[in-house]
């Protein structure tokens, strides 16, 4: 049974959160989900301050209901020019295969919210109803400033220790991300990921943390929502389930892969971005991952290289170097309008 206190606090009717999915979620998708009574989300981790502001404003224009904006809280990358050059040499044969040259150097393409006063100021000005954190937490000062504006806060946790840190910091609810989930693992440290499954993690956190738990990972239909609620979750977060919605920005190659037999085969790899993330297996997981003795640059510097390789491949009509993030429930994805998907999920929950 859904937690009525949680629903009331977050101003939603249904215990469903659409995962932020930077690069796939859109104001249109988030608004459609929120207008259907669930909690829509937009991913701002890949956005500049001005771009993030525009996405928040556009979402506000499309819905009067609560929605969530997600920020990355990764530790800033350690710059290692030798390692970056070595990684580009490793990738060079793949670029050559696409008749392209690797970039001369790599960049730290995504900002972190940690110590990012400009991003904090923008959030305080725009006042999105909910802000969520991935890869860790910002400083206590940032958390207190957001809470003082009445903004509700979510934090991803992959272990009990991470959930307890979030609880101590004053976070309002925990997203319990199991290893089945698509996209980047939200572990506070990529070197300390226990890769717990969604159901045991949900049960563990529900038993040891006083905050509401939002179960995430492999949840694709009403039956799996009910299972998570039975184990103590107050709600669920679903990402892969929404990728095929027409309101998402997933391109045609991504959509076709998700509808193909390849969706049955996902795997966690760090070689795409520099941090572990689950996606549909392609040549990044197989060929590029054969890199013994070559040091992977830090996130998100490695991601800059992968994006360059994918761009070169796409000009030749190849999508086998793309980051097609998807969870283990990917074969269950449905191509429905977001509002229709929410209605379908609610009907399944009643059966």
C-alpha cells in the first residue's frame, strides 16, 4: 500500500517517480508524468546553469504540479594528461575504423553541484519543488539553503551507509538504487559499490532508516511496483519504463535497440563515462572494454572521449558505441504516451 504521508508531503497522487535520466528526460516528459499525478523529473547534471534554468522554466510552463530536478554531486575529476592521452591512443583504432581522428584533448564536460555556488543560486531563484542528488551529497550549507526555501530533497543511495549519511544531512526521502537500474550507479564512491539488488536494498533501508524509501531498479509494471511497496517502499522510481514514451528525447537508434532482442542483454561498465553505468551491451562493453593496463580517465573526462567516438560512428550510420542506458527490465518497456503509461501502471497495481 502506498504511503499516504509521503504522497501528501510531495504533493502527488500516485507512488511513482519518473527517473531524471539526463539526456533523455525533457520538460514535456516530466510535465506529462506530473500532470498524471506522479512525480516527473528532469536531469540537469549535463546542463550549464543557463540551460538548467531554461529547463526548469519550461517545465513550470507545462505543469502546475510538483516535479523533481536532478543534479550530479560527483567529486571533481583529477586531471591526468598522461592517462587521458593513453586512453585516446587506446581508442584511436576505433576512430580510424570510422575514418575519424580522436580529439586532441579531453574536457571535464559536466559540472558537479559540489561548491557550485552559481548553480545553487539558480536553484534558489527558480525554486523547483523537488531537488535530487546523484553520486553523493553537496555540502550541508547547500542542503540547508535549499531546505530553507521549502524545496524537498531526494538522494540516491546504493548502501545503508549512504542512506544514513543522507538521513543525517536532512534529506527528505531516499532513492534506493539497486544494481538492476539502468544508467549510472549513484554510489557516493565508484570504488565502494556493493551492487545490492533493488529488493534487498529496499528492505534493508526500510528496516533501518526512518525516511521514506523510493525503490529503483528493474521496476517496469504494476506487479513490480506492488512488490516494492510490500517490502516497505513508499514509492518507486522508474526510468527505462519511460524511454519509449514519445515525450522523451531518446533518438531513433536508442528506441530501436530498446525494442529489439538486444534489450535482453544489459551490463554495467565504467569505460563509457569513467563511472559504472548499466546499458545495452554494445562495442563499448565488449571491444573498448578490452583495455588491460590502460588507466581510465576520471568521470566525466572519459565520457568526453566516448561521446566523440559515438559522434564519429553516427556519421557512418553506426550506433554501436552509444550510451544506450537501460535497466535489466528493458525488455518490458512499452511505447506509450507518458500519461497512458501511468494509467496502465495504476490499472496493473489494482489487479
